[in-house]
C-alpha cells in the first residue's frame, strides 16, 4: 500500500489534520510506530488517522499532539446563515 504524503490527502478536515500531523512528524523525525508508542494509540489506528479518511475525536488529537510536543491552534467562527438568508429574502420582497 502506498503511503500518502501531505500533498495527496483528501481535502477534508481529517485530511488536512493528517497532512499537518505527517509534516510535524517528519520535522521531528518521528515514525508512525514511534507516534503510536508515545501516544498509547494502536499503530493500526495511527495509520488509519494518517490516511486522512476517518474522523478523529478531539481526545485522540490531544493524545497525538502531546506525543509530539505539539498543540492544537484553532479558531471557530459561527456564521448564522439563516439570518443572512432572511435578509436576502426580505430584500427580494421589498
């Protein structure tokens, strides 16, 4: 089986996470087996996560990142699409 690289990951949140995790592992010289040992996650599950094809729980992400001395930085912006749609509808009926 061909291992994926950061450039051929699925364009999904899981794929983007896997690509970033792979890049960080490479910078630190950490293999999949070493990541599994450090994180306490089975090697087979680490492999599946690094494929970018499965959803990963936040708790698992935390274990993986702690194993490579990394942290998760994220920003969540909630946009209320229903009020934007209502505004567009009101404009159309005006």
